[in-house]
C-alpha cells in the first residue's frame, strides 16, 4: 500500500507546463527522493502537497485523505510536517521554546485558550522538548536565541521541531541547499540517524544527486515537469535518461 | 522566555508596592494629586492591555481608543440607568468593549502589517464619527454623555440630596480623599485612585500570567514566524483574535475607570490621537516588556500634566538666582520646551529613545542595571585580591 499517492497532477504557469501528468507513490516507512535539474518542477510539486498550490488537475492523497484545498495547519494536523528550503524557525525565541511550541501544538491542537495556565508547571511538555534536543544533540544550546545558531544548527533545530510532533510524513525541500560541506554531511548523517531511530516516511527533494543516493530507498527523477525515471538508487546512477536530463539541463 | 516564576513573583511584588505607594512616591514630584494618580493607573492599564496585542503578536492597532470610548459610554449608561455602584458599570464596559473588539478584530485581522493598522484606524475613526454625530441618542454627540438628576438609577434609593450622587463601591464614594501633611508635602490618599490601582495590579497580574502561558508563547511565535507556526499545526487567526479581544477588554476597562473617576464620556476619547498615544506609551516604555507600558504611560501623562503647567513665571522663579540677562536667555530658550511646548520635549525624548534605546525605557533600565552589576562584580573580584 502506498502512503502518499500522486495521480495525474498537472500545473501550468502561463505558457509553461511546470508539472506534466506527474504520478508518484511513496511507500510507508521509506525515504523517497525527488531529484532533477534546476527548474524541473520539484518545489512546485512539493507545494501541491502542502496547501500552497492547487494543481490544475490530478489528486494528492495521504493515507487515504486528499491534501488538496486544505490549509497548512490542517495538513500538519493530518500528520504531515515540512522542512523548508531555508530553515523556518522562531528566530527570536530560545532553542528550547522553538521545540516547546510544536509539542504544545501536538498536545493542544490548532487552538487552545489557556492564557492563565503556567508553562513552567507543564513538566510533560518540557521533558518532551528537552528529550528531543538531546536526540538531536543540541541540549547544550537550549537557552541560545535561535537566530544566533549556525545554518546547520538551524536546519537541525527545524528537524527537531518537526520530529517532536511524531509526524507520519516528513517533507524536506533541499535540506542541504546553500550549506557548507561539513553542514551538508552533518545533515545527511542526521537524516540517516533519524531514519534508524524512527521510521518516518520522508520525501526529500534534492538538486544534488549525491546527497540522496545513500539515503533513499527510491528515487524519482523529474525533468521539465515529467517523471522520467522512478527506480532504486543503484539503477538511477547510470541510467541514460538521467544522464541526458542532467547534461541537457546544464548545457 | 523565562520560565522562572521566582523572578516574576519578585517583579509582581515590586510592582504592587510601587503602585500602592504611588501617592507617597509621586508627591515630591508634584504629581501626587488624585486626578493625575488616577490617570497614571488608568492609562497604565490601557497600555498593559495594548501590549498583549502589540507587544506579543506584533499586530500594531491604531484604533484602540475606540474601545476606551466604548467602555466609558457603557459605564456612564450604567450609572444613568441602574446604579452609581461601579461594579455593574465596569462589568458592562468590559463586555461591550469585548464584543466590539470581536467585531473589529474579526474584520481587521484578515490582513496583517500596515493594512491591519490602517483597518483598525479606519474603524476607530468611524466609531468616533458615529459617536460624534449619528449616534447622538446614545452618545449625546458633541456635548458628551453626562449624568442628570432625572436619570432613573432604578437600583439606587431615591435621591433626595438635590445633587448628582457620586460613584461608589457599595457606599464607599470614589472621590473621598484623606489628606496628610508632612515635611511641607501634602499626601493625598484617594479612594478612586486605590480602586483603579487595584484593578491595574490585577490587570498586570493577568498580563503576566498570559505572558508565561502556552497561549502567550503562541502569541510570541506569531510575532516571530507565522509561516512556521501554520506548518506546526497552529491556526493563528483565533490566537490573534483572542489577543485582540483581550486587549480591547483592557481598553474598555480603562474607559470604564475613566467614567468612574469622572462620570462623563465624550467622543474625543475615541479620536486617533488617543489611539496613537497608547502606541507611544508602549514604545516609549518598552514593547513586549511587562513593566514598560506602565512606565511609558506614566511618563507621557506626567509630561502632559506637569510639564504643560510650567509657564514663564515658573521658569523665571527657577532662574532668578542668575544674573538678569542670563536668566532671561534661559527662560527664552526653555520657554519652547515647557508649558504649551511640552509636546516638543516629549517628541524629542521619544526620538532619543527610539534611536538609542529601541527597547524603550526598560532597555535603558536594564543597561544601567547591567553596568552597575558588572562594576559590582569587578570590585568584589578586586576585594579579595586587595586582602591578600
Ligand atoms: N509561481 C510561479 N509562477 C510562474 N512560474 C513559476 C512559478 N513557480 C515556479 N515557476 C516555474 O516553474 C518551473 C519549475 O519551478 P520549480 O521551482 O518547481 O523548480 P525546481 O525543480 O524546484 O528548481 P530548483 O532546483 O531551482 O529549486 C520553473 O521554470 C519556474 O520558473
Ligand atoms: Mg526548488
């Protein structure tokens, strides 16, 4: 049974066919990578999962439920979490508060008027958040303001925020974009580590093929809005169509 | 955010003592008379509530005076129809201003940033104009809503005194004052002030609880990154609306207190200048801090009432010790900054604060405190060395 199911998705921007009859199925518990050259339509595709874009035609279902036309917070409540191309964190708040917020959202739902209850008395939330920081090796930075973290740590924090909600599906849009080599490797290790500890279904979007080869169980190659190949990583590497797409994309 | 409740408790105790001792502390500054003390407390409360919206969520409302006005009108109507007891009046102020805030907030919060500010401004100006002309039967238009001898006041005993009764708390009249003279100063302890002060303290306590609650953390998260919060599963709209309504209720309560200390209500209370004033108070004192808005309110009201009363003859008496030419020159220069020129002084002060202390007076206080502390730790480190 596939968990995330994309059927016949089309999206046009003016004269440009950004997504052209895209079909994709992601199996539960696996990491599925979507790669492709610049402008292939990867981000556009991801945006159709998260309530940002509505495709012209086609369906996107997750665990039997349609993801089209619902708001971001509802998508999260269904169990889909998202890591952005540039980390989206609460930069003015402390690292610990950054993790406490998703824990609260998980417990209290999309809205709760609890203005007179003291957060400092809520040991369950605090412990959960602290444990999450230990899991991603950031416990010593818990009182720092999030904006003062390095780029790699911001990404790490963002992942911790997503993971603290025990999502069923984690979407990552170019998690290593713009990172220094060391931070990229760190992020890859973190992803592998997370996958070992908790088998969360993940869709990773990547521009750089090498990042995902070691991680993904399956790779879809997107070029000019088309899925040209969908296969295991070892079969993708030498595939003539993939070579052509990447070479064609750069020339 | 601090999770330390011990610091908060100290802050709250400090705040309570300062407010209750207000008549004593402010007497040497010429600000210890009931009318001004009441205004300190009322506008402090207004600013504390405003800060729950502006300081925590970052949504800058330019129309909060509308709720102040609605609160005043509600209270005066209660005095006219029901009783001069202040409890029903305040109750109605809070309820009506809360409903009004729900309506305005529901529409205005569809937008954020400058568009939100403009929507709130438009609503407030609309309310002002309605109160001034269209709704005359309710607001008594230009003259303002006042008490009359012929008002029904169905809960009160028949009024046989021939004068309009005063507002009271179960018989304790708000305008009664106990005066003491000591060391050439007059200390005035006024019932109305202490009533406002207790409500300010309660309002401060609630604001503090909100700031330390999960709800408060969500408001801060809205200010920092709404996109992330949405993708974290939080629906931000009800949070901003709740903050808007709560701050509207604070404003309504402040408006009700204004009517209690001086039982009339006029449309000018709702004008945009009044909305702008609370923004200035909050920024001057320190946006997002607990104490800042109260400080800012105190500062502005002090300037408005004390600086504005310093005229040329007062200045002349200050500088009479100087040779004549010099004292005339001083009076000539300072003339522009006091009396009617108090706005100029306040404007300059505001500019200085915004430029050099973006965190307001609270930031100034914190910097001073840190400077003293680092000096202290230095000297205490030096001491053992000297002893060796
Ligand atoms: N809102 C939009 N309006 C018009 N054209 C768009 C819009 N969003 C994307 N496009 C176009 O659609 C195509 C696919 O863009 P998309 O951002 O999905 O590519 P991508 O695969 O994510 O590329 P990259 O690796 O550079 O992130 C591009 O040609 C882009 O210019
Ligand atoms: Mg992209």
